[in-house]
C-alpha cells in the first residue's frame, strides 16, 4: 500500500541553536498544542506518494552545499503568536531550487512567499502575543545559527514522524 500522508521538510540546526529555539517554544507555546519541537518549515506538504523522488531531491540539495551560518535577525509578530526571523541567502536558494523541482504539486501555502522563521508562540490571545513580543524585543539582539541538514517528516495528524535526514557537507 502506498503511503499518501504528506511529507514536510524542515531545517536541521546545530545543537545549541535547536536547544535555544526549542527552549523558547516550550516556555511560550501553549503546552496542550505543542506537539512538535521548534522547527523552520521549508515545505508544509509535499506529495506523500512520491517519497523516493522527494528524498532524491533533498539528498541532491543537501549534497550541493556546506553547513552555513544564518542570522537570527529579528522578532516577528504573528498576530496570535511570535516568531524569530532567520536571514540566509543559502537557505533561500535551497528552498527555491527544491520548490522549482516540485512546482507542479506545491500547495497554495507552499507557493506563497518563503519567509524563514521559527515560531516560538502561536494560538494565544493577541494581547498575550503582543506582551511576549514587547518583552522579548526589549533586549533582543541578533545571533548566528548554523544550518546542518534538511529534515524530512511524515505528517500523521499530530506529532511528525521522522522520515529522513540529509546532512550538508561540514565546514572546513
């Protein structure tokens, strides 16, 4: 039987960055709704019935770059939450190349502009989101994160199921 559950692609971070993002998410995301760790989604829904094609595309994309630095450059208001914005020309290029390869099957959500971010709070009252944004913005300074891999997941209606990790070449 062919598995048709959608495939999700996210970015794998260095351990220290992941712990920082996930700590913020655990601290500020409503616990009952926090089913997955902190993540930066590149694609929300690639075709689940084409896993070999998706894996090949991710292996090719990952194999074409070394691990790279990204700037965690700003806080972003989401209306009912808060996110951290990441800036990286390398990430934009990887995502664009993969999007072009799957252009015929991208969902409207994945066709819209890509604005890399990690959501640390969502689905709260807008007043609570504004309060968190203001509190974090008071002493926000940008920092550098490292992208290490592309991560593939199966969406199973709740927590994501790991379906592959595609490492970038190591720096140096």
